[in-house]
């Protein structure tokens, strides 16, 4: 099974954003909009991945029964 180019792009995109955040440490104390967008994006990606995994598991469970 090959890797999905969309997931590869998303991984690279979020890795670049996270690396940028690590290099831009400031002492403002407040979470930036960019950080919130990254966190929200990661939550969405995790929810999609969980949905895909749950769907596959349910399909296999139906085949077994």
C-alpha cells in the first residue's frame, strides 16, 4: 500500500510550521493565531485518521462475523 501524497503534504506542512514555531520563541505569554491554527489543523488531521481507522476496523469486523 503506497503513501497518500495528500497526507505526505500535510505532514511536511505541519512539520515546517511546528519547526518555525520552535525557532520563534518569544515571551509574549499569549498563544498566537498561527499556533491556534496549527493545533486546530492537527486535531482535524487526527480526527480524520481516527475516522479512517475506525471505518477499516468496522469493515473487518463485519467480514469476520
